[in-house]
C-alpha cells in the first residue's frame, strides 16, 4: 500500500492556464485578422454569384442552340426557357430536355432569368438583372447576359 501522505499530496504545476492578458491579446489579434480578411472574403462571395450567373447564361444559350438544331428555330418569347425542359406544343422534332436538371433554375439571387426572342443584342437574349433585379446597375447589381 501507498503511504497516506502520498495519496493526498496535491500536485503542483508551473503551467496552470492562460492569464487574462494573454486571452485578451489573442482576441485582439483574431479581431484584427477578421477585420482584414472578412471584407475580402465577402467580396469574393459576391463575385462568385456573378460568375455563376454568367456560366448558367452560357448553359442556357447552348441548350437553346441544341433546341434550334432539333426544331429549326429558337424558342419563341411565349415558350421562353421552359421550352428547354418541356416540349412545347409547336415544336416538332423536340428532343429534350436540353438542360441537365430538367428545370430552369433561378439566378443566384433567387430571381427568374429573362428570355427575349428576337433579342435586342443577339438572336436571343438570355439575362439576369443582377442582385437588385432591376435594369442597369453596377457591380453585383449589373445585368449579366449572353451578349457580354
């Protein structure tokens, strides 16, 4: 058996934890890093939405080209982008769906894409109105279309 004085002997350690000053220094450093890095990360997030929109618009344009190869024309204004996912009544030769997911997604801001045929810029105009969902704008509010 162990002697009684060894069992109840408290252990002393030279490193008992962090001081309040050390914790405050770490918090200040983390705050400075968040202040410097945070805006850059948020700026990249916004740019990612615009890039995603541009990629989706190109996908729609390619799907409309395939529609034209099969049907002999682009979808008209009334058929819109939905003609790329479900057969319109006046489209003999339709061999879709021409979009992988089988439905037309909304833009990254949750708004529907716009389609005009004939377009003002090209044979067909496919575009998003950006974050503000209004014509024109700059930055995240800028319109993104297949003519750019």
